[in-house]
């Protein structure tokens, strides 16, 4: 199974759960040159949405947030896996971590429709040093 893996950092930011809030934040980041490797948005109660941002350059995101007054929680470590999509690709990755006794407490994956996939693996910081070699990093 061919895949690449890298350590990444992510940040949380909460916004009101109203139309356009995600757009406002994402367009502001784009205007300031912040490239995101991954992004998720999930509701956290009836009136807020939590955005999880995986910047290519965490330092740039932190600087843009500081200048604009954006509240960020982070950085937090994660692993970003990208590779050739095939049946069982995610199971094989999770198996390696299971065998290394690493707990994946959250994971998000997606196929790109062109034969590739991406997956974010959330592991505890104290387990990152076991997770990385288990995946060949």
C-alpha cells in the first residue's frame, strides 16, 4: 500500500452557527496566504460550530489569528496520511497503530474520486512517538 504520512498541527476555532461564518473565516485565511491541508466543521451545541484547521504553516495561521483577534486553541499534533485508495486502506493503517498499541481517538478520511485518499489521525501527544514509526515515518 503506497501512502505518505506527515506530522501536522491543528487548531480549533469556534464561530456562531449562522450562515456565512465558515466562509468569512476561510476567505480571511486565504486572503492572508494561509493554506489549509485539511479542514472540518462540526456543531458544538445549538449556537456554535467548531472549525478544525490544519495549516500548512502553523506559524502563519497563529500570526493571522493574533492580528485579527481570532481565538485559536492549539497547536495540537496529528498525523496526515495520503495515498492510493484501495479497499481496506484505512483498516490497514489503523491495524498498524493497533499493533503498536497506539489509541486513535479520532480519525477522518476521504477518497478523492481519482484513486487517492487522505486521512487525519488524532493520537495523544504522548503516543505520537510510537505512532510515527508504526506508520513508517
